C-alpha cells in the first residue's frame, strides 16, 4: 500500500489516506469538531484534486473509529460531494462510507449526506 | 417562547455552566463529553449521545455568536405530568443581525412538519452559506429534540427538549 496525500492529526482527530486495490481508503478517527474542521476542509480539497488527477473511481471513507462529527464537518462533506456531482459523468467517482454499527449517529449523519448526493455516496452497513 | 414541556415542572437533575469570558472552541467538546458521561448511566446510550450531540452544537453556537463572551448553558432533567424530559438551554448576548437570523432559522426548522425534510433542505442550501443552521436542524432531525428560542434585548435563549425514559423509572 502506498500512502497518498499526507496524513493529518490534531487534537484527538486524524485522517489517514491509504491507496489499496479497491481504490483510496480514508480512515477517519477520533472527533471532528470546530477545532479540526479546517483540517478536514483542506484534506478533502486535496483529496478531490488527487482523485480527479489520478482517475480513481472509488473513495472509501472508513469511519470505524470516528466517534463524533459536528455540523460544520457535515457541511465540509456536503461541499466535497457537491464538487464530485459537478464533475462530468465520466470523471465522477463514488464515495462508499464504512460505518461502525455500534455508533448509530453515523447512520443518521451519513444517510443525510447520502440523501444529498444519492448518485455519489453510498452508506455501507 | 413555547416550550414543549408545559404545566407543573419538577427538576430532577441539572447542570449549569456559566462563562464570563468567551470560552475556547474546545469547550463544546468538553460539554459534549460531560453530558455524555453524566447521562449515559441514566438514559439509553444512543439517547444520551443524541443529547450530547445537541449540547455540542448549542455550545459551538454560544462560542461563535456570543457578542460579549458571557454565556451560560444548562442541562436539566425534569418531570412534567409524570413524563420525563431533558431540556438544554443556552443563553448569550448576540448582535441584532445574528439574533434575527437565528430566530428566523429556529422558527423555520421547528415549524417544518418533517424534521428530516427541513434538515435535507438546509444541507442542500449549506454550501457557500455562513450560518447555515445545519447544527440546529441536526438537533431537531438527528437528536429528535424540539427547539424554541426567545430574545430579551440582546439576550438570546435557545431551548431544546425531548422526552426521555430514565433507567429504573416508568
């Protein structure tokens, strides 16, 4: 596995990107709140550029260890999904979210994001 | 302000936090953890986490919009007509434009017949819009709490409430 972009970590929150056989996996861990929203914004912006440049068709968001996300982070994801939806269909990529079944909020929050971009985002059980 | 909890109200437990200076951003996380840790023993875990999320969103708004830094946040479990409720209350002074904007948003969110539909609508509107109201809509849709607000001069109060079942009580 080849690391892409740069992993970021601050104040109990980390984003670790990994390229694997199924595409790019982004491991989100900890709590994403107002102290870390700018990190998430910057990362998603760089990720989008990298995926479009590399032509990957799938990004997996691994949220197994993501314990909290505030509404500003929800908005960060909405902005990212809006950018993906704006791509020409052939350049568009899919986002699959792996959730933790013991954290019921993840289903609620990511399903809301999925409803905003059903053609792009799939929430995996 | 119309509270979903009306009539004779008895407080069972309450926590009040007051700030005389603007609290740092991390206070929202500290309050969320306090609420989560304090109420997981009394409530179903997911119910406690929904309320903790709502507390986080409300305190982030306090930190962001308090015009003089002075603010308070209160968590209360109360009994009204034999039913148990959790009530979150935030108070802060706010600039007139922020106060009017927040009042309009809360009225729009609370008056919507379908909390999820208004949440989806605000999500769709949120890119490029500051003060999008996502946190407030999330409180109603994801925490399943009723929200209300009132203003007295520059003092702004937001209340979020939901019915709960306490462990070991009817």
